[in-house]
C-alpha cells in the first residue's frame, strides 16, 4: 500500500513530548541489560557444551531429537534475547559510548554463530531513518518476496521457517563493510572455529537450531510480523503487550520504541503509562502465536500488507527538521 503521508512517529514524538516533557527523564542507557545478557550467553554456551558431552558419551539425550526439543523450548529464547540485546546496543541504550555498545554487541553475538552485531546496527538505523521507503528501509520485503510468496499459506510457512535467510542476506542490502563489520566477521569466524574444534558439531547444531527457531516458526519470532504489517489496513506500526515481553526485554513495545528511540527498552512500559491516552487509542496485539497463525492462514495478509512511501513523501520539511 503506497502512502502519501509521512511516517507517523516524528509527529507523535513531538506532540507527546510537548504534553509530557517528563519523558525526557527516561532517556539514557541501562547497563543492567548487559548483566542479564552476559548470563544468557554463558547459559546458552553451557547448554551447548552439555549437549556435546552427552553426544560424545553416546547418551540418548545427546541425540538430535533432544537437541532440537531443547533448542525450541529454551535455546530460541536465549538466541532471541541475544538478538534483542544487539538491537538495544544499536541505539546505544546499554552503555554510554558507541565503542562500548559495539563491544557488548559482539559478546551477545557469539552464541548466534553468524556475524550480525555491527551489520544490524547500520541497517537497522536505516530502517528508523527511512521507514517505508523501498531501497532504504531493509525491513520492507523485496518485490521478489512479495511476488514469490503471494497469498499462499504454504509459501508463507516456508518463508517464516527460512526468515533467518530471507530477512537478512536475501534482501540484497549490501554496502562496503566498515571496520567494525570486518571485526565482527573476524571475531565470529574465530569463535566458530573454536566451537567446532574444541566442542564439536552437536554444540554447533544446538546453537544453529536455536537461531533458526528464534527467527522462524516460534512465538518469539512473531515480532517480525506484528510490528509493521497492516492488520487493520491503516495503522503502520503495532505493539504487542503479551507475557513474552518479560523474556524479550519489552520487544513488543514497538510503537513506543519508534516514537522514542532514546528510551531503553526496560523503561518503555513506563513511557506507555505516561502517554497512555496516545498508545491505548492504537490497536495492538496480545499474542505472537496468533500473529503468526493469522499471517499464515489469511489470504488477506502477505508481504503486500505493508505501507511504502516515496523518498519525496518521507523527506521532512525544513520546519520539522528544525523541531
């Protein structure tokens, strides 16, 4: 759906801030996120080590079925948390400096096995800077995704299962890597060699499945669909207020995040409470599982269910920039 309106977040940000200037007190960083993330990273790697030892000992719980079950029931949540931590660091919301946030993101990236931290930072900030602009917003499905998947439930199911590929490399947003991205690749390559050499392939399979599940057919992957798809034909950004926010650092508070990117995720419920008259008036989701199910089953939903706008429409006026 092509829109002739500018993205809604800048206007709502200024309107809310004029009415509730105390929201500025929520700005800043939250290093508590780092403490939890380091614990999650150690736990995820510890589970991988445990599976490898079980497999080496020939124990039944070291077989592929046990690895897959635990990866789905526990590993996907750990992998998702690592992804959310990388997202938080991309906005410099964990530590005060860019350098420390990037170093933190590299640690959170380790159990994910593929270099993502530095790359996500650059491309995700483009999503905020050019929301809805094809060719600039890498969160938008490409034309070939829209055409290939269409309204088919089976193809949407396959797309979701393979989202770890479709939502990243397959979108073709390739820029010349900067020094942080090169460092990201080298660090993850060295870490992967260590995992394979010192632990073994069972550990690799556990970590890889955790990543695939966290991006695909799993409730915590519902955010990829809930955030910007047109569920009512008009609202461009949606929030999710279900219980899984507690395990994903309030990832569901997506409208609030777009409105106030300088507020750490832990404080987004407080932001919502202050400006409740704005956010309660918007439609929202209460179940990521329902989001995935409805997206797959409904022929009225698909990759065409997104708002796009031209760069000319998006570009703010001089008055907006001055504000």
